[in-house]
């Protein structure tokens, strides 16, 4: 059987791990001969180009990897492909189709089958069996711990990011996350993980960043420390990005982290909220004070980039508690992402929608519009503030000047709240020069009279340096 496994990635720099898992397991375990091809495209590719690339494969079966960010496009592509190749099977899988398969197939009758949950073993059984169920509900993949390295150096990788999975499941039960629906956690040994990571060295400079998809890399303290010790060795030359809970760090962990060369390690930290009532409501217990304290301790070392996530729209979070969360973490991280709650199918919080009076978009990604603690108007303003945060705090072009001048304001949140009102339009509409100008003007209006001459002069010097680095020309005279 000729099988095409298709992924529509959000960007050309990304790769899809799921289709590689399926291909690897079929190639090495199938008792029948199957020709499995991987096809990866991204959102910027034209519809006709994507459809043609699939059509020319003329496969017996097409498997589509479905997520909230691509489901609408996947449906249109698959629907057209079925019209062109009516005898080919169309099979959907992935988190976005694992919780409403009956309804999905009712609305989209061109879909022949849906595979729910982890699919390695069930998909292999599916392609080897002529009498298949329309909907296959998989069990957790029992052989994950011994999974082989999934990347083939001969297969073209369009970007420089590769995803790696060292564990499945999560020890936590956050109500907004699909990982909470699967109990237990399975992990590869520290040595197996290090051996796999070393395989990426064979790709040379084609792959620069390895992103762990593990929900909480340091759930097992000793295992995580062993892996991190290994990655400090020179033979591991990539940039490693992983999600951690900093409240679990001990002194030995800090000692290990201090060994990393600058920018070799990136930590993603999901604080989500610092409101205790909110954390209790979403089943996410956390020692927030310790977490933020440890984030600041790491940041002072200046060798590891810290990316911090907050989520707006969680239960019991109003504008005041979101403001507090934003201020609590602003100076504890290099990048701050203010995201917005998505009511994922299968999640506990979606089932609680009536309890908190949630109004959310019916189409993927099911983003929250309002709830009983925060209005739509305020959510809209928070989106503007999130965009400003991305453009100024997170950007290398404003990083130093932004953190410096914001430190003189009442609070970081208040600075950006006022900045949004001052600009009056979405920041994406502004060129880089206009962004610098607005930033300078608002800071002049809001901060200049409350700082010393020397402090203001220092800000202007930093701003002019960043302007020149960004635009390759001297800053306008009015900056001075």
C-alpha cells in the first residue's frame, strides 16, 4: 500500500513529529510491505500547490495530522483531494479530531476514518487490516520509551528547528490542557535521550534548534539533571529549548544551568497566572513565589534565555489579577507571552464553560471572548497589550531600551496599557521607524518628567544605539 502522511505546519521553519512517529513504526514493524511517504507544507504555501503535491503521489491512503491551527485548511485540502481521488482513503488523526470524531465525520462525510489519541500501534494495525472501524480509539503507545531516532538526514528539512520528545504524558492535571486527559507519564532514559540528541549532530548546521515537546521536562529531577549535565559537553552543539517548572529547581540544578554557554539553553516557563484562586480553579498548584524567585536567579546569570507564558481568560482572573501576574513576571524573563485561553475539545475547562459563563469562538482555535470576570472589550485591549509586549519587550530591537524605561513607570502593565491608548491602532500597522518614534514620544510624555536628566540621557543613548542597529542609520535628531 502506498501511504502519504501529510502535515501542514504553521511555519516553514517547523517540522512535524507525529508523521515521523507513524512512518518509523510502520517501516520497522509492519508484516506487510507499505511505501510510506512524508509530505510537509506550511500555511504560506498556496492551496493549489499543496493539493497538487498530494495528488501527484496518487496514494492509496492519505493520513492528515490535525491541530487547532490547521484543521480548517486540512479539511478543505482533504475534501478536494477526495474529489480528485475518490478511491483513496482519507484518514484524520491528531489532537483536534480525537474528541469529536463522530460529529466530524457526520459533517465531513469524505473522511473515511479517524484515529484518536496516540496512533503508532493503532495506525499500523489499521493499515494491515482490511476490516477497519470507522473510528479507532487508541491506547497509550506502550513502546514509546524505546522509540528509535525519528529524523532521516536524507529527508529534506525546510527550516532549522527540529522537535524531540523524551517523555509522554504529564504529572499535572491543568484543566485547560489535553495532557491532563491521559493519566501517567512515560519517559526515555537519560542515556537514551542523550544518544538521540547526539544524532542531530549528523545534520550539521541544517538543524540549529532542538525543541522538546515534553510538557514538563524536569518532572523527574534526577533524570533532568543527568540530561542537562550531558548537554553541557561541547559535543552537543545545538540550541536546546525545553519547558520546565522552576519551583522544582534545587542548588545542584542551578549549578548545572550555570555551566551552559550563553544562548545554548532556552527555558519556557508556564506561569499562566499568579492568582492563587485561579491556579486552584485550573488544577495547577504551584509555589509561585519560589518559581518567580528562581526565574530571576537564572536571569541574573545572563546565559539562559527565559520565555514566560501567561494566559488571559482563566477562571477568576480579572483585569487586576492579570495586571498583577504581568507585573510579577515582567522582569523575571527575557520574553513574555500573554496568550489567550483556548477551549480545547476534550479539556476539563471546556466542560466547565457554563460554570464560568464562557463565551468563546466556535471555530478553531476556540479562543475565549469573555467570561464572568472579564469582558470582551477588556480582552480586546489585552490583545493589543500582548502585541505591544511582543514588539517591544520581546524584540531584540527594543530589548534594552524597553526594560530600562519601563522600570521607571508605576508598573510594566500600566506602561503598556497607556502605550496602547496612546498609539490608538494595532502595533503591526507601524513600520519600524514609526514604532521607534511612538515609543520615544510616549516615553517622553509619560516618563521623562519623573526621572533625572542622567537617567533620561541614558535611555536616549540606548534607544539611539538600538535604532541604528535596527535600521542601519542614525536616529532622528528629535530623539535628542
